[in-house]
């Protein structure tokens, strides 16, 4: 695996910096006498085959016998090395200064653009095995983020980010406008009463929630008995308007690969269909252990780690007929634009208690902004109370969601922010 990453940042409209990171390495997994071993080494070092074999031998002796049968991976050769995106540093710098200018001029209350940043990365990888597999593939990734400070009687920060498979597929002006708008909205919070509301989570907020609770759909969680969905295959688990997929490809997304990180050919997988759990996501180990179909979701953090199970293009389908304004018109309630404390949510039980910021909604209008209210609930419960989805999708890394409307959420308020 070889990775080339360039990062650019403008801080406080004056301090411009850039950085370059390059990484290259290889890992090997072997099976011998029903035992498995794993080693890795940097391609920047001199290749020492004898040392690598010695490490494998020691690892095999220390490992426990496997409790599953090894799948003979299919034999095929394929190549999908995409053209490396041309990194025009001057053009990137121009876009960074554009984000800074758009955010700064959005409103007179914007007093500082704390940071505008762009990152571009390109990774090539090759996977081969003893059965004749030899696959070469690549992924490219680009991201942009903006952090803005607004000030009047109060001061507060707004932040927003976008990513895609290519620098040219990011709307830099939109990212800057969103960050500035969030900062300005936070300046004038009003109290919100403690009671039950219908709540719409903005798409970029619910993407964070879906990402946190992804492990519920990971087959390792079934093996370890750490998912509430363990015995729910072909049973209704969510509202019937919820369909979740892990797609082989999505337009302008960075994770469109021929294969997963064990070499299994990627494919579309329906995880939840109309509220019914259809599949967990698998790699070769989990699929064989649980006697289920491999969904080709082996994913590794880097060449230094063993492939586990991970998402590629994991998303909740939106409602094509409903835009955000239509969804807002459906409820008198709350539109949540930011959450705090997600890392404290229990991904096994689904219980959470978030700090939430957002707007009171009446007749489709965003009436007044509130800050630091509290929403305590359960992920699996709210997924059964979904009353609407928009067609406005937000993707970040491997996850995507529309705006999501949920009934009967208790907001704890009485706070001026």
C-alpha cells in the first residue's frame, strides 16, 4: 500500500501552511497447520525476507488454533489504478483563500475565519494470495473544512466540512457559507421549554449518529454478543421507511473500489430494507464463522493492521419526493443542527444523552435558535419513530444520511445558552 497526502491550511486569514506525508508498507497473513500469523513491514526499509519469515514462524507458534475453516479465495487478476489526481497547489491555495473570503464577507458579525483547510490524498494498493489473486486498485480522497468566529453581544464558532473523491467535486463556497451561517445563528439563543417535540436532525448531524452506531451492523458484534440486533435477521428493527445500504459505488465518493481489503469483489449490500434487517456486514472470517454470505466488507486502517469489518458507502436512503423545506413543513418542533457528547453514547444498548443546538420550527419556518438543550433517548427506539426523510444527502468518509424527522423526542431546555 502506498499513500500520498498533502494538507493545506490558512489560519486567521494570514498564516498559510502546507504539509506532505508519504507512506508505503506491506503486510502478510499466512495460515499453516490451522494457525494464522500476521506481520508487516515498511517499504522504505531494506527488504529482509529471512527476518520476515522468522517473525511469521514465531507468530505461528504463539497463535491459537483457528476455530473456522479457511476459505480458498477465488483466483482472478484485475487492475483499476485510477489516474492520480493532479494536485495544483496554486489552485488549492486559491480555493482556500476563496473559503476565507466567502466566510468573512457572509455577515458583518463574522470577526475571524479561524481556519480554512484542504486535504488531498491518493492511495494505491495491491492484494495477492496463494490462489492466483492479483488485484491492483486505488482510491483518491479530498476534503475541505472551515471554522468561523462570529461576535456580537456573545461570540461563538461555526464549523462545516465536505469531502469527495476529488478536489474538483467539492463546493468550497457552500462549505464556507454553512460554517458562517452556523456561527451567526448561535449569537442569539432563546430558551426552549422542556417537553416532547418532533425533531428533525440535519443530515450532517444524523450522519454522525449513524457512524457512531455502525458497530450494531458489524458481524464481529454478533460473534462477540455486543449488538442488540444479534437475533434480528429478517425481523423488523426500524421504521418501515428506513432502508440502509452499503453500496459498491456512489457518485463522487472516495471508497469505490473493485475489492475489499482481503481481495473479495465488492458488491451492493442491503443491510436494512423497509425496516427489516437483511444482513450484517462481513469479511471472510465472520462470514465463515457465522455461516453467512460474505458481503466483502473487509477493511483495514492501514497496512499495519489486520482487516476487520468496515463500511465503504454505508448510507440511509432518502425520500426522493421530499425536500428539506417540505420536511420542515410537516412538523412543529425542533430542527437540530449540532450535537455534543456523541462519544459518550452506548453503541451496544443504544442509549444516549446529547447536548443539542438548533431551531424551533413553526409552519415550516426556523423561528428561533436555542443552545445547550438536552436530548436523552435510545438509537434503536428513535429509528422506530422516524416519520420522514428528506432527499438532501450528506456524506462524510464512508457514511451518508438525509435529514431525518423523528416523533416524540423529549428535549430538556429552559436554557438561554
